[in-house]
């Protein structure tokens, strides 16, 4: 067909013009054109495939398409094409196409015979795998995809060349344009700046002239206004002051006149009343004395000559006068009563119509009034007689009165002396009170600090033992795995000597597993060397010996009483300290009691002493309980079947409980003692003040009564008969009765106020105990949880999921019911399958809340076996998950959060009062009722410590790679770097910077905050990390001499400031955390400080956190950064050594810091205010086995 086409093409054009084209000629021409087109293009495999048989658009039948591909052999064609070399190029075409990929063409000749070499060079340099291409005589063959790869390389190379050309052209154009613009801008700026300068000069001249004119004008206007205002004010002040003075004078005159009038009237009224009353009294006295004197005179006539009768008469007269005075008082009272009744007589008449029955009583009262009046007349007559008789005895009474005055003066002097003594005693009591309070306060603070220190030491030792226990357990587990692997290998090697009937199931399992390995890999076992087998057997024996040693060591630790003896000694020391403290307090109380008894001996102090004795009895009871507890602890420590770990746990727990109980009891006794002492001292002071006031009042009243009795005999006789001691006793009894009444009133008032306060609090609780609304997130979230929920609110809203929903149709009890067979499924859903990316979108600590609600249900139904299995499964699965996901920091932090939240929930709902201070009434009603989870709380605390140590260890591993470059090697200030090459051959470009370290720490901080870790725990984490940074950096600095110079110290100090600023920016406890960097900061300051002999004291005071060996080592390693800086003299180093010898010996031995040191961790208690009845199980956790009740 090609030949025919060629013949047709060679025919002359006249022949084709003479005849018309037939259909065959047209077909042949089209066919020849098609063949020329096919020959001029690259052949491809083309097959037309129908997507469907109905010829519809957008419809694809996969089965029909696969049948067509199989029928046409397309798949086999593709496989054959891929297996061979489908792409091929001649050397000339390849050179013309891909000569760009040849780096330097000058080394090759561009003649035809050298194109093969150039093509081979291009292919070999571009394609590394020799199997991807083959070289022929005239062509190069490529496998599928290699030509596309070469095209990609060629396009990239051309693109780079194009970019270089464009860069140069554009740079030339921009540079030319920039120079033109720069020239024009400079010209414009020159003209513009000149114009602006001239304009500014003219503006300054005008401004100065305007300011001068304005100052003169404004000064004149202000002076005129001031003078006018001053004149107005002076006039107003003159008028106002005159008016005020005149008004004050008028008021003064009126007041003086009113005062004079009132004084005159009141004086006249008082004189008239006094004269009237005096006249009445004189008349009554005269009448009574006249009657008595007449009667007595008749009797005296008979017995006037008898002296003994006169003496008896005097005695009888005294008694009779007293009785008559009492009788007169009663009669005067009755007379006043009768007078008041007479006054009421007018009113009784007005009420006569309404009270007719009162008439008879009124008549009786009139009769009694008449009789009383007759009796009053008789008594007046008797008093007159007695007055006459008393006149004879006035002379004798005058002598007795003088003697009484002398005794009164003597008593006054004695009373003044006693008052002075009482004041001195009160001052001494005040000083002794202050001294005793200060001594007790200092002693309490010292004892408190000692107890806190001992508690921290015990916690640190316990956590170290716990870490050693965990490390030994991990090591034992790894050894068991290694031994199992070794034994499996040995059994597989000697399988021909073992019969299947004589082996154990474990050996059978290992043998079956090794047999499968041997079947799958027969070639590797056949090639095993005998020497290798012998070496492995020896290694296996060594491992077995090590395992036996470890087991013996563990058995010795569990059997030998060394650990128990050590604990017993510690507990005995602690008990002895507590007993000595109790004895010391007892001695102080006895001293106080003796001092107070020596100073005051009244009833109140006797009560105080009795209360002190009661307190001593209570202390003795507490001491007996302490001894019983000590014996109990000693007996528990003597038990042989308890393991070492349990001994440590029991001893530590009992020790903590005893110390806590003793501390609370001692504090309570101290507070009670101080309160009682202050109360009694205040009462004593009050009684002393009252005694002083009464003595003064008594002396005054006694003196006035004595002067009055010189004038009136009646009152004098009454005072003569009553002595001052008797009067004092009566007054003291009255005061005691008044005090008792006041105390009763105070107690009743306090009781009523307490009842009112209780009622108010009950009403408040009832009013605020309703369920919180859905919009109030502060009710559902605690202080830490609210922060996490606010930080994760964006992610929660983005996912459009509701984590905590409430159902108000029912009242829930805050419990999840589950079956014992579903425990493994619950653990799988909530622990094993829970991912951090899911937990972040949920309520922080939601698994812990769910676990606790399940525990509440087991406590509600009182199923001990179920709750033990549930809690054991939680602890076991958490440990497994943490071990499995050790490299996943978010997962470890997640389970640290849930472990601590579950621990806090067990404390909060345990029913113990110290953990219920922030609970609501609903939360207190939901406390656990049947089980005590103190042992499980200790286990959870240990698990939390273990997870915390794993988190810190992982963070330290992450930090370890960038600490040294970021702190020691990074040059934050490039100007300060020196041109000296490093001796260790390190490159000048350091990989990590302080910003990288800060970014890594910020990532740790965000993870901790995002999962709801308490801020105090975060501070402890960063305190440990900062210590590790300081220890590793300082140790590395002490081993590298090229870093010990002035500029490097400045760089280090600048790098450390980033870490200090990090703690301040994130509002952490920067003082405690940044203090861990003090040794490294002081080392950088030591490198920058002056090192002359005058600066020895400065260096000594500056490096108080560094040890002696560290300072000397750093000074010996110090090398000047340049030739201008002087070296450190040996005399300076010797002077520093002599100065550092003044430090304690313990601080001089350490050179390198311990990078494996761990601070003791303390988990603070944080109560949660989330209501358990409002927590729902999210659908994402797939927990249908949990039923909320």
C-alpha cells in the first residue's frame, strides 16, 4: 500500500489533472496520509473502551469495562511494556533533548562520535539505579517512568536557568529605575527642605511676636479682673463677718441671761424642797424622841443608882436603836404606800361606776389607814422618848467616833498599799503573759517547721523507695522476658532431644512457637555457629545467676528485720519526740498555774486551775492512746507474713495518721488553753478595776456619812453598828450576783444569735440548693476545670458536640450501675481505647468522674468484692496503658489528670471533715457510707507519683538534646562572639536556640494546662525540669574549657534570662522555679566578674549556691577570650580556697550535680464543685453497659 502511494505520488501532475479522482484513489490518498502521520509520531497503545452498553452519559459499568480490557489484552500489554524497556532514544536525539543536564560540556567534544559518551554521562549522573536503563549501539533504552523523570529534571534545570536570567535582567532594570528615582527624589527633597526651612523661620518669627503681644494683653486683662474681684470679695467678707459677730454676741447675751434665770429658779426650788423636807424630818424626830425619852425617863428613875443596869441599858439601847430604825424604815415605806394609795383615791372614785366591787376594799383600806396612822403616832411618841434617852449617850459616842476615824485612816493607808501591790502584780502578770505567749508561739513555729521538714523528708524517702520498687519491678520483668526468649531459643535448638510427652504446657507453648519459627526460617537456624550457641548458653547462665541473686536479695529484704528495725527506730524516735513535747507543754502549764496561784487566790482562779487539771487529765489520756498506738504499730511491724512494701506502706500511713492526730489535738489544747487564760485574765483585770472603784467609792461615802452623823444621830448610829469589812462583803456579794445575771443574759443572747445564724444559713442553703442552669458553667466547673473548659471551648464548639447534658425529667443520684462481667469492657472503652484527641474535647477528668460514680454504686449496694475488682482493674489498666504509650506525652498526662482527679474525689466524698469544707449539702449527702478507701487512696497516690515521674523523665529526655546547645553554645549576641576556633571541632552554627527550648517548654505547659493539671503540680514539674537544665548545663560547663571565658558567661546569662521570663509570662511560681537555676546563673556571673585579689569577698558572697569544688574548678578552667584580658593568678585562687574553707564541710565535696535527683512530689487536694447527677456518658465513649440511676 505504501508502494502504491509512492507511485501515485510520483505520477506527473498533468496526469492527475486529466482524470477525476475515483473512490479508490481517494481512499489510497487518505491512507497514505494516515501512514505518514503514524510514522512521524511516537506509537502508543490505544484501545476504545465503552463505559456502558446503553451509551448514556455519566454512567460507568465496571464489570463491562473489565471484560473489554481482558478481551483486548490491554492489561497484559501494560505488564509487558512495564517489564521491558518501552521508551528508547537515539544518541543524537537524546543529546539534543537532554544536553542541558550535562554539567560542563567543555570537557567533552561535541562531535558525533562523542555523543554516546555524553549521553551515557547524562544518564548515569541522573539515574542512580542501573537497572532502569540500558545502552545500545545506536539507542538508549529506558524502563517505564524514566523518561518522565528525565523530563522533570530537564524542566527543573531550565526553570533554574530561566530564573537566573530573569533575576539578572530584572536587577538591571530595577537598578536603573532606582537610580533615576533616587536622583529625582534627591532633587525634590533639596528644594522641598529649603522651602520648609524658610517657612519654618518665618513661622518662628511670627510666633515669637504673637506670644509677646498675647502675654502683655493677657497679663493686663487678668490683673484688672483680679483687682475687681478682690474688691468685691473684701466687701462681701466685711459684711458677712460683721453679721456673724453681731449674731454671736446676741446669742451669748441671751444664753448668759437664760443661765442666770435658770440658776436662780433651780436654786430657789432646791432650797424650798430641802427646807420643807428638813422641817418634816425634824418634827418627826422630835415627836418620836420625846415619846421615847418620856417612857425611858420613867424607867431610869427607878434604876438610876445601878451601874450595871446602865451598862446593860447601853447595850440594849444599841440593839433597840437598830431595830427601831428598821421599824421606822418599814413604817415610812408603809406611809408612802398609804399616801400613794390616797393619791389614787381620786382615780378610784372615777372608776367607781365600773368597779363597784372595789368599794368594800376601799373601805377596808380606809380602816387600815386609820389604824396605821394611829400606830404611826404611837411610834412617833416612842421615837421622841428614845431621842431624849439618846442625848445622854452622845458624849460617849464622840469618843468612839474619834477612835473610828483613826481606824478608818489606817484602813485607807492599808488599802492604798494593797492597791499598789495589785497594780504591780497586774503589770507583772501582763509581762509574764506576753513573754509566755511569745515563747509558746516561737516554740510552736519551731515544732511546726520541724514536723513539716520531717514530713517532707519522709515523703522524699518514700517516693525514692517507690521509684526503686518500680525500677526493680521493670528490671525483673525485662529479665523474665529475656530469660523466656533465651529459654525459647535454647529449646528450639535442642528440640530433637525433647519428647512431647514429658514437657510442661509452658514449654510446649514455647516449643510450638519456636517450631513455627524454625519452619518459617529453616535457613537461619541451620547457619547458626556452635561458638555462638556456647556463648549464648554462658550468657544465659550468667543471667540466671543474676536472677537468683536478685531473688535472694528480695527474700532477704522481706525476711530479715533490717527494714523493720529501721522503721521501728524511726517510729521510736518520733514517739520519743512527741512525748518530750507533751512533757514540755505539761511543765509550761504547771509553771503558769503556780505563778497564777501565787499572784491571785480568788474563786475565778480556782476555776481556772480546775480546768487546767482537766486539760492535764486529757493530755494523760492522749498520751496513753499514743502509747497504745505505738504498741500497735510495733506489733504490726513484728508480723512475719507482711512483705517489705506493705511494711513501708503501713508504717508510713500509721506514722502520718499519728502525727496528724497529735498535731490536731495539741493545737486544739493550745487554743483552748490560750482562750481560757485570756478570758480569766480579762475577768481578773475587770474585778481588780471594780475593786479599786469600789474602794474609792466606799472611802468617799464613808467619809460623807461620818460627817453627816456628827450632825444627825440616827444615821451615825447605823454606821457605827456596821463595820467596813461587813459592808465590803455585802457589796462584793451584790457584784457577784450582778455578774451572774449579766453572764446569763449574755449566754441567752449568744444562744439566740446562734439560733438566728443557723436559721439564716439553713434558709440560704434551701434557697440556693436548686439545680444550676445550663448556661452557668461556673457551677459545673471547678477552679481548675473552668480554665480547661474555657481553653477548649473553641474545639468543642467546632465539633458541635455536647459533652455534659442534663435531663431534668428525672432526679438522678449521681451513680452508674454496671455488671461485674462488664468491667473489662468498661476498662477497654474508658482507658485502653480512649485517645487524647477525644479526651481533650470532653470534660477534664471525665473518666475519673465515671469511675467514681461506679464506685458510689458499689458502695450503695454494699458489694465489697465488686468494688475491689473494679478498683484493681482501674489501677492495672492505667499502668498498662501508661507503659504501652510511654512515648505519647499527651496520653501520659491524660492519665495523670484522671488518677489525681479520682484520688481527690475519693477524698472529697470520704466523709472526713478536712475534705468537706467546700462541699455543698448535696455533695455531703452523696458521701460514701459503707467502705473506707484509705488503702486504695494510697495506692492511687503511688500510681500518680509513678506517672508523674514518667512524665518528668520523658520531658527530660526531650530536653536533653537541646539543653547544651541552647544554654551554653548558642550565641544570642553575635557581636560578643570571638574569632577563636573551638578546640573540639564544633561548628559555629548551633542547632538549638533558647527560643527552641522555650517553645518546647511552652508545649509541655500547654499540654499540662489543656488536660486540667493543678497549677501546683505544674510548678513542681517545671521546678524539676529547671533543676535538670541547671545540673546538665553546669556539669557540661565544668568539663569544657573552651566555654569558660568572659563572653561565654555573658551569652549564658542572656540565654538563661529567657527561661526566667518564661515562668513570669506564664504566671508560675517563678521564685521557687527560677531558684533552681541559681548555680548556673552564679557560674555565668563568676565568669563575668572581676578576679583581682580585692574581689575575693565579692566572689565568695556571689557564689553561695555553688560548691567549693565547682568554684575552684571553674576558676582553673577559665581562659581569656583574647590577648588583652589577663589570666587568673594563682594567688587569687589560693585566697578563694582559704575563704571557702569557712563554709560547712558538707558543701565542699560535690563537683558535679546529680542529674537523676528528683524532688519529692506533693499532690494538693482540690475539691470539685461539679454535681455528679449532672454528668452524662458521651456517645463517643460507647458506654451502653453503664446505666445512670
